[in-house]
C-alpha cells in the first residue's frame, strides 16, 4: 500500500471523476473470483472505480480496504457506493504523482 499525500489523493480523485466503474459488487460481495478480476484489471489500469450495488449489504469502506489489502493497492476514496483504487505499474507508471 502506498501512503498518499492530500495533493496526490486530490489529483487521483480528479482523474477518477472522468472514468466509469469497471466492476460492480453485488449481493455476493467480495469473492475470490472478484478479487482475481480486480488483480487482472490492475495489469492494464492503474486507477479503477468500482460500483457497489444497492443489493450489497456490506459496508463499501470495509470492502474497499479488504480489496486494497488483497490486491496490494491503495484506497484513494470511497464516495457513497463508489470505490476508487490505485496501484501504479511496477516498471513504467503512467500516472505521475
């Protein structure tokens, strides 16, 4: 997990405002398959947005931190039922902080 400064976090939130959610969490919550899908998505994206559907009874903040821990990413922000995660590429990061 990366410790982000407030300016870095604000920059990532600004970037995330222009992207659509790439995954949705439903009533089955965070399954191993869902986590694997997020890990695979981080191979092509550094910043992802996840939408938590109304039928999911789990707390979005708890799920965000669980996903971040499992995928070795950083929680940028949880806004309502939207989760934003960041994980820079190892070799050549596209997003410059």
